[in-house]
């Protein structure tokens, strides 16, 4: 890591208490940006140009289950200071939204809808909700966790979207896919022919991030050890996929959130055990930044330069 001090800000969702926290990149100077994010806050991302934070709410959890079988997910936005709360996708506009990411230039939001079994997109003003991929329909398909879409990343240079389908707990049926960001003419989201399966038989892959400089795709995995509860990466070079992913860190307590700081060559991760970590892009020098009474889901990073210029 080039920089292991507090430069930059982290934005973290605590699903246990429904809060959004902000802190320095070394885990200090913790503040609460938002006390009540809504039901089931999960994914968070930053628009530094417009000084805004977007996050997903999964909705109400089904009684006695870790699943969310009610169609009541939403996507919400606030300004950096926590003001101007705006609902972008209202409850029911998406089923169980998970990780989300932005195409800032085109002003679009992309996300995965887990129990909705979809990869989706919407304009930043909330218009034109679009399904790009649909892996199933109806209640029977919804019970099949191999259809559940969770993590998402964009390759804007090559106009491709990557996503995870995590599979059932401890089943080793997780997969990672990619497809062009635009739906092919004459095809629909349920039967498009241009979807590529990149890796299968993963424990439970969750959030994704892409290092656009050298083609490394990173992901967290909350599945069973030794291959689960890990931070992973794989090389995608000139659009070619290296066959074997690399585990660069392990020992997490259900790893979820993931954020890259490419300028300082470091990775931030969060887990449901209430821990936040930082390590180098190769997994070296892992440090515990914070541990407490929380269940951390999504995490986002903003460097000081972007924060001050924004």
C-alpha cells in the first residue's frame, strides 16, 4: 500500500442498526451520516461529481428467514451532509436490491436484485427502470438461490457488466457472469444469448469491484472456509479471463462489502461480524480498522482529492 493513513473517507452501511457511517480511511473520526437508512440497507456507492451518496434498501426480512420475499426494495440518495433525501426507486420498484454502482457520465445506476433474480438499471432521476438480465420468474424460481444476483461491477471501457449469483449457503454453487451493458436487439432479459459464465462452483461470491487499470476483478465471498469467507481476485486482460481465481485474504466473518482505492493501492472490506479491514491490492499487510457491535454490508471509498473537489 502506498498510503496506509487516514487519507480519504469510508462510507459504510450497518444493517443491524439501519445506519450509514462515515470515517477516515484508518478507521478513526467515525460519524453517523444517517440514523435511519430504511429497511435492510445493503449496497452503497458515491457520486463525487454531484456530492451524493446512493444506497439500496433490501426491504423487510421474511419472518424466521434470512431471505426477503416481499417485493419492497428501494434505492435512495442523499447529499454528502445527509440532507436532501430522495427516493430514486420506490419500494416495490425492485425486489431485493443488493450492490449498486454508477455510470456517472451517462447518469445511470446499475444494481443486482437478489430475490428479484435480475440485473437492473435506472436513470439517476428515477426514470426508465430497465431489466438487463432476468434469471427466473415467480415464487418457485425465487426459492432457487443459484438464480440470486448479488454483486455488480461495470467495465465502462468495454461496455460490460459483471455480476455474481451466490447460490445456497455452503453449497459451492456460486458463479460470476458478464454480458454487454446493452440488451441485444430482438432479445429479452430472460433469454439473451451473449451472457458469459466466467467462474462456477465458488462458495458464495458477493460484492464485486473492477480495477480498470490492469483488469483485476475483485470479489468477497461469504461462504464456508477454506475457499469462503475470503477476498478474491482474477485477471481479465484484453477481455480474456484467467482460468483460476486467486484467494488473497481469508478469515472474514461473512465477507460482504468491498471498495478499491486504486490511487493508494489498497482494498477495503467489511463483514457481517462488524469488522472493517484494509489491505494491499495483492492482499498484503491486512489491518483491522474497526470492530464493534454492527453488521456491516456495503462500503464505499472517496479519496480526499475527490471529496474536496466535489
